[in-house]
C-alpha cells in the first residue's frame, strides 16, 4: 500500500511537470524536454504520457541513490584527508570567488572531479555488474555456458593490486591525466560498452555541483566512534550511514582559503610552478 501510494505521488509530480510544459510552451532544453520533443522516425508520433512518465521516473530513481552514495563516500573520504579537502576548498575559492556555482563552472573544477573519480574507484556505487553470456565460452579454464550469468565485482577490480599501485589509498592525483592511457576496463563506476550508464556525464555534473555548493558553506567533520561498514546491496552504501557535524565555515577559514587561492593564481599567472594539483590537472 505504501509503495503504491509513493509511486502514485511520484507519477503525479512528473505528469504535473509535463502538463506545465505543455501549458506554458516553455522549452528550457533540459532532460524532460529531450524526452517530450522527439518524434519516432517510423511512427511519426511522440511518446505518450505513460511512456514519458516511466522514462522520467527511471532516470530520476536510477540516479538518486547512486549519486547519494557517491556523495556520502566522497564526504567521508574528504573528512579523513585534510590536505585533499583543503586543495578542494582552494580550487573552489579560486574558481567561484564567492559566487554560487553554475553549470558553466564544471570544466573549471578539475581537482574536485578527480576527487569524485577516486572516491568512486574506492567505493563504486554500483559495486557489481552482471552480464549474460551470448555464446559458450571458456575463460581462464572455466566453462561459461550460453545464457549463464557472469558477475564482475567492480569493488574488487578497483582495488586489485595488479592494476593499481597503493590500491586502498585515496589518491585523487591518479586522475590528473583524466584517465588518459588507462585501460578502459580498469575502472568501471558506470559500467562500459553498450550497457554503460547513459547518465554518467549527468551524474558527474550533478555530484560536482552539489559538492561545489556545499563545501564553501560548511566544514564537515565525521562524528568520532562510528562503525563505517559497507552494505553491498544493489548499491554500495554505508551500512550505518556517515554521521557528521556540519558547522558553518568560519570567516577566518574562508579568508585563509581565498588568500591561498590568490597566491596560486598569481603564481600561475607569473609562470611559476605552483605545485598545486588542480593547476597541474588543468594544464
């Protein structure tokens, strides 16, 4: 009963958004517009309301828990690595200069994106993938029958010492080259191939903007004594959550961060190597 009621509520929200678009004729070029406007080449028809609702809800729900888990693990890792956290805050201060983050700022936040990628390497929201064998095969001496399911635990792959130096260490600088030269099957937070997540770019944009909105305002600190355990269900979540204190960033910390960012900017403008990881990534 609760499930049906919740589903109906979500359905009404999505349908209400569609009706509002049709009533006003607005087209902001967002995801809902991309679903509502295309015409099928064979039938000449658009998706009906039921199809639109289902597509929109699938994208909404599929991208909700995975992104939330990625953010939770990222904030946990930042709380345990103060040098990395300060580098993120310095980049945000330099790029945003006290203004609210905009979508156009995404490309100007390379170090924050490196942090997200490294967090998803260590704690991939989708921690295991499944594929069905299209034909009989033998892999490493193991017979795989056609139709059998093969499971790939990305959590294990992402921490395998054969593929990663210091595999259990949080090192965002691994991604300074944006993964160039890295084997495409080495890190699979969004899967790969024809079944790759269609929302991978949106997820990175969303998570980056959330962190860029949150971190300049608050100084998150993990509550001591917690049991940070894994709960590998459909997604990989913190079993007991990650409880944090959320004091606002004090004026002294904010001024110090802005001062550090200003020094880096002057050094880069003068052509002096700054040693700053996000400038190295940007260059």
